[in-house]
C-alpha cells in the first residue's frame, strides 16, 4: 500500500503513529470482510485510512510546524525555503515513537482530542459499513443493486464533521451503482416528496425528480447518487427554471433555510435538493408579536429571501460571498482569509493567511456547454413560482404538515462558518498546550439571542464546547412538532417559542396574504444585484407595466398603486388606535452596508421613510395613513439608525422634516440640535448630510407660514456655516456634497434671516464659478439639474437673476440629455426624477414657465426611452427599489408634481416643504 498524500508529507510518520494502518485495518476487519470483496479491500481500506489521516493532520499540522522550528533552531539551521535539511531530519526524528510521545506530552489537549477523534472515525466507518451490510436488500429500491453486491470504492465528501466525526460517504458498488450514505435519517426527503406530491395538480412540470430517491432504515439514510448534468435543449432549460421557481416559492413559504450552492445540484432539467434537513425551522428568540416590526421581521425570515436559494448579500454575516443555491456565475473574491501552509517541504515551512475565491459549480445549470443565468429565465422562474403559489393558497401544503410532526429538523443556532473558524482556531498550539486556554477560547462563543434565559445559554454553550472539543461542528435538532432542542448524545431541553410546523404554518399563511406583485418584487429584488447589465430585469419588472399606459403626471399614480400592493401590514391596531400600520421590506441599494433584503428598518426619508409622501401625493389616502402609522412605530423601534447621521435631512434624524412633517415641534428641534452638538467635528459639512439641510427645510417652513423658533435657526446656521467646521467633500459645483449646496443655503438663510454677509458670500461664489461650470452629469445630486436649481435660487435671493438666466438654457439642456442606447436611471438622486423636480423648482426661482413645459416634454422622452432601452432606479441592475431617493417612491412623487408645477407640497430636492 503506497503512502497517502498529505499537506505536509514530512509529518506523515507522526500521523501514522497516532493512527497506525495495522490497527485501523484490524478494527474494521469484520465490517470490511462483510461488505468489500477481497480484491477491493486494500484499496477501500487505504482510502478510509487516508481520509482519517487528513483529519489527524488538520488538528496537528500547526503544532508540528511549531515543533519543527524548535527542532531546526536547536540545530542552528536557518529558516530557509530553499533548503530541506532540517525538515528531512525532522521527518526521520518523527519515526521514533519517543519523539511522537514527547510531542503529545507537550500538548495534552492534542493527545486527548486525537485519541477521541480517531476512535470516533473508526466507529463512524464501522457504522457505515455495517449499514451497507444490513440495508443491502432495501438499497435495491433506490439503486437497483443485487443482494450480494459489495463495495468497490468509497470517498468522503467535503461535508462538515458532526456527532462523533461522522461525515457523508460516497459509495460505489461492484455493479457501478453509486450511493450516498448519510449518518442521519432522511425524513426531510420524504417530506419534500410529500410537498411535491401535493403540488402536482398545480404545476405544469412535475417536481418529483427534485429530490433524490432515498431510504432511512434507522438512524441513517441512503440516497441515490446524483451528479450535475448539462441540458441539451432550450425546452429543458425552460422546464429547469420553471421547477426552480416552484421550489423557491414552496420552500420560501415553509421557512426553509441553508439551501446553498452545495445543497442543490443542476441535474439536467431538474434542480435537485440533496440536503433536506433544514426545510423547516423553529422560531428562535422572543415570541413574535402582532406588531408591524415583528411582522416585517417574520415576513423577511419566512420568505424566499431567507432560504439561501436566492443570491443575497449580508454584510453582517461571517461569509462575504454569495452561496445561492440557484447559482451565481463567475468568480467571487472573499476578503476572508484561510490558513495556508507555504513551502511545506522546506525549512521555510510556515502558515500564512490568504484570501480565497469562490466559484459555484454543480449547482449552476448549463446548456450545450454554456452556464445559464437565472435572470435570463425570469419568466420561467415566475411561471413556476405562480403555479406553486396557487398550491400554497389552496391549503394543500398545510395538509401535509401534520403527517410529519416527528420529523427531525436540524436547528442552525449559528452559522456553520462561525463554528468552523473556532474549530480551526482551536488547532493552534496555544490551545492544544493548555486546557485552560482551550476553555477560554470556546468560552468566547457565548453570545446567543438576548431573550434566552441563563440556563438556556449555559446549555447551548456546553453543547457547543463539547462538540468543538471533539473536533465536530455542533449539531442541534428538534422534532417538527416540538419546541425542545437536542444536541448529540444529550437530552432535549426547552428552547424555541414556536415549533417548525407552527413556523411553517405561519409562513404559508403570510405567503397567502401577500399580493402577487409582492412575490414577484421579492424575487426581482434578490436578482437585481447580480444583473450583468444596467437594465437588469427591466423587461419583467413588477413596475414595468406602469410604463405602458403612462404619460407625464399619470405615471406616478400607477407606480403608487404597485407600491401599495407591496406593503406589509401588521395584524393588529396600535395601542393608540390609529389603525394598522404598513411597512415595506426590500433593498435600499448597493454599497450601503445593509443586507439585500431589509425588514423595513431603514426609516430615513432617503429610503422607506419617503414612501408615505409618494402614496399621499397619489391620493392613496388609506395607504398613506397606514404608512404614517407604520413609520411612527418603526421609527420608535429603529430610531437609533437615524442617530448615525442625525444632521442629514435625507438619511438621519433630521429627515423627519420630510417624512413626518406634522411631528415637528420645538421639543423635536431641541433634540435635533442636541444630537448635532454631540457629533462635534464628526458631523458632515455638506447640504445633503450636514446641518445646512435641516436649516434649509426649516427656513422653507418659516417662509410658508409655519412658525419656527429663531433661536433654533440661529443655532443651526452657526453650526452649518462655521468657518472652522467640516468642509464638503464633493466637487465644488455638486449640490448634495459640494460647496454649491452650502452657498445655496447661505443665500436662503441670508435673505430670510437678514444676514447680508452670507448673501454676499453666495453671490460672489456664484459669479466666480457659474460661467465656467460644465457638469458632465445630468441629475440633481452632482449634475446640471442640481446646478440649475441651486443657481436659480441663489440668483433670486442675491439679485443675480440675469447672470443665472444667461446660463439657464445651457444648464437646462444639459439636464434633460438622455442616453440613446442605454437604460435610463429614473431615480431622484442621480436620475430623471430628480431632473423633473429641479426643472419645476427652477421655474419658480427664475419665473420661467418654459421650464415646466421642458419638464413635461422631458418626461415624455424619458417614458419612451425607458420603454425602448430599459431602466433602473438608483443603481445599475436594480429595477425594484421602492425607497425615495433611489427608488420608485421618488419616481412617483416627481411625476405627480407635473400636475401641480407650483409645488404646493414642496419638493425634497429643492428643500421646499
């Protein structure tokens, strides 16, 4: 038998000492004799032994590297990657049992752990072989093997070790049949088949092939081995994505999770789920209430967005690559680092931490050698989804649940990656030398849900530590109809507030309650950030149909109708009796350090806090009232988010001037000023995010007749115009983040607060910069439209009307320029909706009604262009964002302003209330 191949070949003698081949073979001899033909026995034994040695290596290599360098230094040898003198000598030394014993004596934790792991591995292999022996007759049903067949080959998957270092094993028999042994019963497979059977009358293409054939004879299970297989026709591809859409709907409604890229295989025209242990989930944490806050959280959790089937980002996760089961094309580079042995056969051997890349493989469907992207088959996906949704609405799936009350369900207390990182850390020599250090390391892993009792915390922590110390990834289970949790080898104890079956019933009920548009929207949101081009899914967007009959001033109402259909309402009325509140889940755009799907918690006007204004502008009064009630509750819950940038009139506490204008009073102003004062020099210095923004809006309120305390205005102005305060970070002519915005504020404050110096500074700045300013972009934030708007008011407030009018035509034409052959950004911040607001407000400042006509003709062109070449909102690829500054709420509100160009309800980009 040849030597096994390992990461560091020089350490093989140590591994052989820990787990001698002779002992290993002797321990498995009875099981091998009963299941493996004599001519295959050596090969099978060698494979199992090599895998076991790899496990020993994983726990030992760092310690052996440390010992080697002590050995090398003691002989006066340099750390030299070009020499192998020292490593060769160390290899020879390890062949002496005394050397190995000395190492194990120096690292008692390692000795204990290796003894337990090797014993567990032998037992795990013996159980697998005995299971094959005992189950051979039943395996005929899923693999067609003969009653006397034996094992020809084995290989272990890269699955995590659980419950005594047990892993998934791939088995090939003498007839060539391929099986998958799993060291747990596969009741989840039977459950999936039952769900698919219930869906059969509703779907056009059967789902029966979407789970492997399997049996569960006892405490283990066998599956028929599946392999990724390409498709050969377009019709197959359509059926594949139809089935995928049905799975997304069914599993999303049930609250399934952990259906990542390694748990789904693209097997011809069948997306096949090969791991079904998490198709249900128990509710972990506090009991859910019927508040809007909890309803939004629960809706997010019990939806396709949480299954891991769909591509979602979560910057708060320990994993920074997308593991979507549906498949993501291309290579993803992680910022995480893994330990890597460098120069392993030299005297320079060492461990370095290196980043890694991740590429999806067998879960990505392919047609004639080309990998397929889910976005290209969105119509098929949604066709399958809608048909499966009819099944959910019929109650057929609910009827399945009662039959599976005793089904084991895996409970994911933490992300597996967290456990893997701790397990890896525990192989550092520091923690293998001293039991106290080992306990200290695992003691860091104690942060659980804040609602758990101390006893529950202690029980979970003890189970986690015991598993990790045995070389296992902790594994918790419950029964589908139960609320107790159980760890390997332990007794159940109470943990959950809702059983997996009860959670599934809640998820099914919520799926039934939601509008068809909501379901379509959620899938569109998840796919937007992986769109290969700027237009993303525009042809199939939930907002796309609003374009067809739209005209300037009528489009916004249709958009508001869609937004209303996407609302999630609470199940009860708040204590103050104002009626049920509404909120919206979804994305707030890329590069915002938030998950792809958020549970309505981004309450600033920039995002979900601006929706109320849009639906109110559209005259959808009941939706607007529900949005206002909901926003108040959500602000009470998530208000701390607004304190990160309290001075921002779009993203911070100050944004309540726009989102909840009726709530503004002197007490609110005092709170705002206090929050800004605490920020000190950390505050922002521009108009969009700095104190100049709330100053502008308060001045607008004052000018419209709403009393504003002069002392508050003075305090804000002193802070906003502090010559020693923070400076704007954008280009000088940018409205949102540049000096132009501050000068605009000075012009308004100078006139309305009778401060001549501010007016003079604004006038001088405009005279100096306007003639030479040639923005390359069109929009409000940093383009020609914003410059026209700000210059118009500065000119009016400072007597430079003629200067601005001399450049108004040039700026207006630059603002209404559209790309000929690219998707159009429709958003307020950077796109066409912001241009509309700027033209209408500039018309007031310049007393130029032709700008109103220009805005309407521009909107005609925008609609035509969007129909022809596509659109996005706020960021390329995103076609369904619903917030204000980057989403459809702002698009709707801006279009509706065309009906009342005098802007009686103000315009956020013009800082008019």
